[in-house]
C-alpha cells in the first residue's frame, strides 16, 4: 500500500556493472532487483498522522529512507496522503525529495 521501495520497477542485472560504478542492489528476482529489493517500502514502518477538516478526512504517511538503504545512494524523504472528500472523491498524493 505504501509503495514498493526506492524503485517501483525492475533494475535488470543488478550487481553487474560493465562500465561506471553503480550502486550494489540486492538481487531478489533471479539476477534482477525488483520493487525496491528485499526490504521495500512496503516492509518499513511509516509515521502516520490523521488529516481532518470540515470537508475532508484522511491520513498522511511519511518515511525517510537513509543513505544506502537497499543499496540506493542518498537520503529519500517520502510523503504520501490518502484523503476522502465530502464529494466522495479519493485524493492520493505522492511526494519525494532527495
């Protein structure tokens, strides 16, 4: 529900770099790195807070992925929110900064 990981798809042949140095990513799909690795974002604890006003209710989730997590360089701050409006709309927002 809260995303798959630092990469929400497949990194082919992770761990093999014929040219420039690349991050060493965990292989969890044969020789490939799939959906953020062994411990993707779906397996970490997110901070949650309620969102409420006169016209909407929901939840905001936050996670800070430290430098080197699952082999990815740099820190990644992720915020996701799921909101239900009085008009029965579901608003989903994703934000990430490095």
